[in-house]
C-alpha cells in the first residue's frame, strides 16, 4: 500500500508511546482516543482497498496491551477504534479515489498524532 514511511512511523509510536505516558493524564487521553479512531479508519479503508489483513486491528491490540488501560479506558479506546471503522464502512463500499485519498489523510493524521504524543508525553 501507499505511505510506507508514514505507516512505519505510526506503527513505531504504538509501541513507544504508551509506556512513556501517564495513564491518568487527561490531556494524554484525547490524542490517544483520536489515534485509536484513526487506526480503526485505516483498518477499514486499507482492507477495502486491497490490503486484506488484520494488521491494523493487531496494532490496536498491541496498543491496548502496551497501554494496559483500566476497563473503562479500554472500552473507550475500543469504542474510538470502532467509531473510525464504522464511519467509513457506512460511506465506502468499494475502493475509490476518495477512499485512497482518505487513507492518505488518515495516515498523515495518525503520524501527526503519534509524533505529538511522543513529543509531549514521551520520556
């Protein structure tokens, strides 16, 4: 698929971000929930456009495992992932130029969020 370097950066942050941040920091919560939503969106769109893997769901599972959230926070993170997924499932039934553009936008957004989280909350 496209945007290999952005994808690599996004994947790296999933592993790096969560141990570095404080789980009780409310300001950390918002970008982490946004990142979960972006991962859900990318999961749907990339599979729609030919990826045919569970790689992005696995990345979300890795984020949850690394983050070790409370049950309430875990539920919120999963809900954000599902919201991102369902938002596009209701919009795109086949891969289109617009779907490919959305992949690019969300990969860039995920990269931006990832960098922000690492810079602001990393060690």
